[in-house]
C-alpha cells in the first residue's frame, strides 16, 4: 500500500465517521424552517465531498437536496440522503 493510498483511506474513514455527526445534525434541522441555511451548509459540503471519497450515491442525493434547498422547494430527496448516511455509518461501525 502506498503512502497516498494510506492517506486516502484515512480520509475516507474520517468522512464516514463525520457522516454520523452530519446525520444527527441533519435530522435535528430537517423540520426547522428557521434553520434551513444550516441544513443547506451541511448538505452542500456533503455534495462536494462525498463523491471524492467514493460515495457517489450520497453525493448525488446531496446535490439534489442542495438544489431543492437553493430553489426553496420541498426537499423530497432528504429522506433518501438520511437513509444513505445511516447505512454508511452502520457500515463504518461494522468495519471498525
């Protein structure tokens, strides 16, 4: 394993670990219309980083939710994003 591969694997593990806190925050913010900008900041970061770490489906879902939030329309894709994050968190916990 090369040094670069080791570094990328570590970053991927950190992303998966952070997904747990993101999931908790997203759940707490999803029904609070006053906190939609906070919700959008988390989703926007996920949209930009998930694909880089090999979680393309999460990135795609986050992009959809980000666009819905930007357009101020109902976030119909948010439940699917939350489910995908929960699955990632569970998989990461099983792997450790």
